[in-house]
């Protein structure tokens, strides 16, 4: 595991920055288009044991206001559609999320966004994500 201390900035102007977030809910989160920027800190992609052409990673999106959300990102580099669902478990209070079943087309990248929650500054994030690819589960865990 790699460990990296991640400190959130506290600039006043950034309070206007809004995360691409989903409301906190007990409902499964639908998969969305992913567009990363400087607010994203991501683990490396890893191949799912079912296919060397389907990779996944987790990210934590933060803003200077002290808010964060975990994201499960899946990339399909194969030439066929695949069936996915997943789960996010993190140390962000109230930040866990179930990810809905979906079909991911060839060449597509999608993310399942956990709810945006206030975490403050100086947080070391611990995130576990599960990707179910064509009915086979695999977990990815790390901290940063």
C-alpha cells in the first residue's frame, strides 16, 4: 500500500467550488461520466481478475472547503459490453455507496460517486471499492 498524507487547502475563494456530487441516499448510485481535474486524487488503475481489458480504481475528490467524496472509476478497453456493479466503503463519514448494476460499453469510462461529505483538513483517506464484473467480485483497498 502506498501512503500519502493529503492535506486539504482552506482558501476562502474555493468555497465556491462545487463537487460533481450525488446526494446522500440509501439508493444505489447510477454510473456517470468521469472528468478529472486537480481536485481528484486517484489510485492507479488495476485490471479486474476477469479481464485484462477492464480496469478500475478509486479516487477521492476534495475541495478547499473541506468536503470530499469517494469515486469508483471503471474503464472498459475491451471490444465487448460488460456487466458491472460495485460498492464504495471509505472513512469519509456517511460516504459509503452502493453502485447500481449497469452495462459498460467498449471504450467507455464511468464513475460511481459517493455522497459529498464534510471531512475538514489533514485527512488520510482509507477507501475500499468492490467491482463486480460479469458476476465476479474483486476488492481494491488503499490509503492516501
